[in-house]
C-alpha cells in the first residue's frame, strides 16, 4: 500500500496552514463539526426528492466520542459520505472543496445551509493530531474506504468495512508538551464548552455520551451518614440548534431577548434596547444588537475591545469583529450571521471585502435610526444611555477631523443652564430668542464650578441659555462642529460675546485708552503670564476673570496638558477687570501713588482669577503670604 503525496499544493503550504493560519488550535473541532454538518445537509437535500434515503430530518446527527486511554477523539456523521474518488479529491488536494462543488452542481440558493465551501478547515485537525483517520461510505455505494495520514508526508486510501453511509473521523492526539496540553480536548467539559462556543447553532444535533452523577437511595438508618452517588452515562445533545436571531420576531418576547443577552454577553443587567434585524438585498444577514444599560468597567480604556460576534450559517467565525462597528458605536454588543461573507483560506481569517463593508454600513444606519427613535419616543432611557456612552458619541463628532459630525450631531446632549438637565442642540436652538445670535457654552470640571464662573454673568443677565461642557472632549467636538442650524457656537470666555451695545463698547474703549498706561504696567508686572490686561464688558459682580485669545481656550489647555506628552500648550491668557467694580478705582489709586503695591495687587488678582477658573496657581505659599501682607 503506497503512500500518496498531497496534490496541488506543496508540503510547505500544509505546514504553513497547520502552524500559521489558525490562531487558536481549538477551532479544529468547529471545522470538523461544520464539515459533518455539510455532509448531513447534502444527504438531507437528497432525501427531499429521493425516498430511498429513508431518513427524515430528525434522524440525522453528529456524534463525538473521546477515548482517554487511546488518546483519540472521534467525530462521526450519518451524512452523504464520500467515495474513493471523493476522498482522493477532497482530502488529497489541499484547498479543494467538495461542498462548493455540490452547491454549484445542484444550483442551491442562499437558503441552503452548506457551510464548508472552502476546503481547508479539515486540515486544522493536524494542529492537534499526529494521525488522522477518515472512514467513509458514500450514500448509494456498496464500498467504504479509509483515508489515513500523519501529515505532510502524504496519505493512503484503502478499502474497508462500514455498514451505513456517513463519515467517521478519528484523531490520534499529539503528546502533551509544556506549552500545549492536547489531552484537554478529551475532557468532557472542554468538548462541551467548545461546541457551545463555536457550533451551538449547527442545525443538526451534536451528541455525546456524557458521564453524570445521581444520588443512590440511602438505606442506612443513620441520619448523619454521607449521601452516596453513582455515575451513569447519558447521551446528551450539546448544541441548541436554533439560533434566536433566526426566529420570527412574533415568536419572541422582551424576556427572551434579555435572557439571551445576559447568557451570551455575561451581563447581569438587562439591556436598554435590542435590535433584531433581518436584512435582504445587497447584504443578506441576520443581526441581533443590544445597547447595554451600563458601560463595562474598562469601556473607556485601551483594554476595551469592541466588536460583534460574526457567524456564517450559525458557525462562529470571529468572537469580536471590530470592522462591523464604527468606534462611536463601539458600545453595541451583539452578533451578525451572514451567508454572503467571503472567507479567505479558513473561517478564522475574514477577508475584508466589499460585502463586509456593506453589512457594516447597514448596521451603522440601523443603530443610528434606533438611537434617534429612542431619543424621540423613550427620552428617559435615551438619557440613561447618554450618561453611560455619550462621551463616545461626542468623541465620534470630533474624531477623524469631523468626518462623522453630521451623522452624530443630533444625538449629542449637554446639560443646559435653563433647566439643569440634558438637552439636544435642536432643543436649544428651538428655545433661542429671536435676537440671539449664538449658541453659548461654558466649559469646566463640573456644573457647580461652571455656574460660579464670572464669565457667565453677562449671558445669564441677558436671559440667554448656556450649555455646560464638563467632558474633556466637549469643546473640541463643538469646535469641529462649528455651527448648528446656521447658529455658531460661542464660548462665554470669547473676545466678543455679541451682547454689548455699541454705546457700551465705545465706553469701554474710551476707558481703556484713558488708562492705557495702567494696563501696560499691570501686564508688565505679571511678567509674561498674560498677553494683555483689559477692561471687561462681561463682568457684573466679580472684580476679575481670566479669558483667552486664539484657538486654544483655557479648558483646552487643561485637557491637552493632562495628556502624556512632553510638549505642553498654553492659551493666550487675558486678565479682564470689571470697570464698575471698586477694585478698578483701587488700581488707579495705586498706579498714581504706590506702583510697588500695584504689582502685588496684579499678582493677587491674577491668582484669584486662576482659582475661579479652576486652574492651578504656581506658588500657593507666596499667594497666601501676599493675601496676609495686603490685609
């Protein structure tokens, strides 16, 4: 009996496939189960038109047996089987697919469940086995054949005995090493967990004889006697077979969706929303998506990994396919099942083709529509969602230079000074007074801190609403957005708030010119800490405040300098003085009579403005001593 060499591809390709293509060795079981499912599907398809098959859908099954003594794992099916020629062609030629040929020859449509169209998964068995034996008898044939191989050296095919049609694959596992414990694949719990993980929705039962334990009737009269148990063998179906996402929505209730979510995604809390999608057309897929009620503990860290589970005909391909979700919707959990995706070499290596991008774009639109609907019809839950994940949506507005800002601008919310609760930009604009030119905002660490800012006084005095920006990304996102419904955004710390009358502007200008030498001296005393000192038209009760000029605001300075970088930025700070406050008259007197003390007042007022703004002062000890001295 001569050993035949593998055809078509070189031994090096087989070695590369075994050692490089699959990241996790455990997927060999998924591949062999999928092949068995294909074989059953083919015979089931024949049974629809051939009464001689003698098997109904409920008669088909896949069986798994583990033999620890002989270190063998067997996967068998009662499917269509293979002839000698098919064994030669399908197993002797790397990357040749009998399933694809069957599907093509029989002109099966997309509803057929043939999975193994790519002809490589079988060889993943060699990642865990030193020898693979395949015994197969084709439906309608009188003969059975055995294919045996120990890997790259080749294979043999011999005639053998087998009573019924189908295929039995036996793996003789590799010996355990320090790095790999192959004997784990013979453990009952391991097999059960792998079937549950990868093949739970194969539509034929996957059966295994499992050892269970039951109590023995206690005939001992001693009440304190230890209970006794006995082991027994029971054939158990390991997979659930019918995925929830392929059921009709009318069959399912909220508790069905929620139970599946908790079990599948290990979340104790019920989701805020679920989306059950059945899409046909340019992209055919089923999807079950969830918006969690709570952000995972690592959601806003680098460790968080986004992505949806990706299935092909109920077989798990990827546990987290990140390409299916944009970053700003990375909070979505769920899965997608599609027959349309092309697979490259193996099910594990997904080809980023046009079809995947079409599905991703469709899912993005579904999520956006659901959030919009939720905002309109379920405000309470939308606000819960936004408190957990709004930061990510706002980051999406800013990210990629605002590429997605128009898609997201109607979803973002900020707390408003009007009612101290979340409001959308659309709601803010709808409440704007006719004479209001801008959408006003103020940035700070907290709402309480923002409300104490002197810069808000004039805007509030005019009766205008202010949006409170408390997240680091807020001002960056709004700068990218630029405007909303033709209304530009304006910081309460901006140079010109558009609120001062021409008369007031002229009055301020005249006073500044009259006291130009005072402001020049104050600026010099602050020794480069501010770009200028000027009179303020925005202050009402406070003596001073810090504002900025240019592109970088004070809040942006704080955010950027908090990042791990050696390069620090600095806003062009301006110290503004209230012309109607007694402190202005005091500064004029000091300029005329005590310029040395004027410098100390300048330092004191500057540090006071920094503290109000929430910025650190350079020398707290010196500041405290200065207060005592001037008192």
